[in-house]
């Protein structure tokens, strides 16, 4: 699946869940994630889910982030940021479950 199709799916699912999603443009910084997802408290079945804020790197199915992207993601994670990369509708659904 193409990256843009996965991105469109992510945007639609986040909005369906009452969340916000932003495309991120980093000036002077290579390798930063593509999007930030923000979900409110929500009820899933009988379970309350805490708010979720996560940085998302999107890739076409089967593709992995480049080494420079992984380094930037690791820098962010060391500072407490939640960073994931998604390459399919299934990985989107798993993140938002």
C-alpha cells in the first residue's frame, strides 16, 4: 500500500475517534516524523483509554525508516516522546486500539 493511502486512512480514523492530527514540517531538521496524533480520553468496550499523543512516521507497506530518521526518532524517544512508524492499515488500527 502506498504511503499516502495509509496517511489518509490514519487521518480518517483519528478524526472518527474525536482526535486531532497535524502534518508536521520541520525546518532545518532531517528525519523528523510526518504527523502528530492527539487523542482524547475515550471508552473502548468497557475500558477507558488515556489520552494519546504520538509522533508518527508513515511508510509504504514493507518500507522502513532511513537510518537518519531512526536516529532522530531515537533522540525524541530519549526525551520522552512516543514515536512510531506505520506501514499498513493494520498498524494504524493497532496504534489506535
